[in-house]
C-alpha cells in the first residue's frame, strides 16, 4: 500500500495552488493516478462533512432575537440613526424625543400617502394604527443627546430675517411667529407640535418647500401648507439657516399643551 502522505500533499497543492518546495513537481510525477484520485475524493468528502457539521450546529442553535419594541424599531434607526438621533447631515430628521402625537400623525401620513416617501410607505403599509401609536410612543420617550448646531450660514441680513420670522412673524404677509406654535424654546409642544431645533438645514428647507408646492399635506385645515405658501424662497432659506444654527436648551423636551388657542387652526394638532 503506497504512503498516503504524498498523495494528500499533492491534492492539497492542487486545491490550494501551493508549491512548498522545488521537488514538488518531481514527487507528483511519481504518484499513481488511482491512489491520487482516491485521495482527492477522500479529502473532498472530509470537507463536505465538515461543512455539514457546521451547518447542523448552526441550525441546532438558531439566533435568538428578542421580541421587543426596541428590537423592532431597528428598522427605523437604519435611516434615522441610532435611537433615532439622526444628524445635521442630509434630509433625514431626528425622531427621538418628538411629541408622540406628532410622530404618530406622520407615520399615518406616510402610510396613507399624505406624505410622499416610497421607502416609508413600503415599511408602514401593513402596520395598523395602534402599532404605529406604540412605535411613536417609543421614540417619543427616548431622551438622548442632540448633535451640535450646524455652522452659521447666510449673510447678516439673511440671519436677521430668519430670526425675525421665527420670533415675531410677518403680520403684513399673514405669517405668525414660529414660536407662537412650536413653543417659546422651539422644542415643540405636546401632544402633536414638533420642535424645530436640532434638525438638518436641508430637511427644514425640503419640508417647507414641500408644503409650499403641496407635495406634503396634513389634515385640514392644513396650516403649514397655508403658511409656507405665503413665504418666499428667501424666507424659507433664512428661517432654515437660522434654526439649524441654534443650540438647544438644557431641557429639550416638548412644552406642555398650551391653554390658549393657536394663532391659526391646524388640523394636524387635533386628536
């Protein structure tokens, strides 16, 4: 019976493309064909058995995924960032800490087509109202740090315009101050008015623009659509530039529901 080691070595050299010594070729020329084929078959069978054993071991211990809302919410954080924090870059907003009523209304709007986004529509298409309310409450309850404000943009005149519109509005054009609805600290108002700080500048511009051209819609009366249509493009850029550059207060949570009525009726704030 021939020594099996040269045959196994030759098969491994062939499989792996390894030549460990100058005499390897001469050694292979001395090997008999049938034992060489048998060695190749045996070695291939060993590899297959090892793979089957690994597969069996993996199937015997399946991955355990916890059935929690936090685990299911990972479908959201792939885009909105860990714990829904987002960042100052791009068009994807922070969702952590937003009022639960606001988040729920937006989830319904994406699902039902009042807000246009193919990815969100596909993700939410088969989810019912109660489950979306649970998801909204989960993200509303996350109190995680905000990113640093964006660098200051625009001219001094543009920044002054943005701050004036945010704090005082423009009565001549029927624009109430942003603070009159979104809270004195601009961190939102429970149960359904979002904060305006800690959002990417491009996202703010995109949403005001979407309301202005009626791509984004809310329940009637659609106050934001009406207000955005009274704003000029320079107004939108100035407001977005100023808001994105503002630091957040120590308590960045939404303010309590106000006792006084909003300056303009808003269907999106109704239960």
